[in-house]
C-alpha cells in the first residue's frame, strides 16, 4: 500500500509539473510572473547597474529575431483580445538581456545578487516573464499564455512597451534557451 501511494504521489507531481509549465515537453516557466506596482507620481530616479553588451553569442542576430517574433505573436494575441500592441523598447531590451543572462546563474525573479528583477533598470521595468528550454517563439508564447500569471502580464492593458531577450546557456548539444520578457509603461 505504501509503495502504491508513493507511486501515485510521484505520478501526480509529474503531471502537475508538466501541466503547470504549459507544455509537456518544451521547457519551464518560473513559478509565477513578476509585477511591480506603478505610481505615476513617483519621480524617483534609480541608478542602473552598468549594462552588459547586447551581443549574447555568435547567434545574437538570430536570437533577437526570435525574440521580436515572440513579441509579434504576443501583439497578435493582444489585438485579438481588443488590446493595443506593445511597442519594442531598446531600454527594456537591454534589461531583458541582462535578466536572460542572469537566469543561467539563477532562474528566478530575484537576481543573482539578491535584488529584485526590476533593478536591471528600475526606471523602465515593471513586469517580467521568464521561460527556459523553449526553442522557438510560438512555443514560449503558448507556454506564457497557458500560465495565468504570465498571461496576466501579456494581456495587461496598462503596459505599453515590452522587449524580449534570449540567452543560450551551455554549449554544444547541451544548449538551453533562457527567455526574459520585460514590460513597461
């Protein structure tokens, strides 16, 4: 009886993990999307850490093209829901690249140094979606849409800007794509 109960619990855990990710074989999402409260009266200027170069690898142009394709898919889904398109932001792209790179060390909405995700650029970043292991724009957007908290960021009508960056972690056949999507006003 004990062995059977353990088998059932393990099976339920595996199914829950696969369903929670939005795709049984594609990759992982962080536990939830991240959101920071917006206050239009807050005139605080945050000192931003020095940005890392946008060049992530020899395939950086291809990765950027995939990231832009993902935003195009997001905008199609937003338009179908009667929402305005999100505009690509170079500032958010820089922050997204920082976050995608950092996810190799720590896949979390908390940065490797322990600070909050939005400190990659506290003047621009107000929401974040992360994903790991998705190899194309369609799959990562489908996974974000399948997750209620990630979809909430995608469909938030108050967000006006967005950018996505991808970092290839590992090497050779063991490469994993890490996605960071940053939202702003």
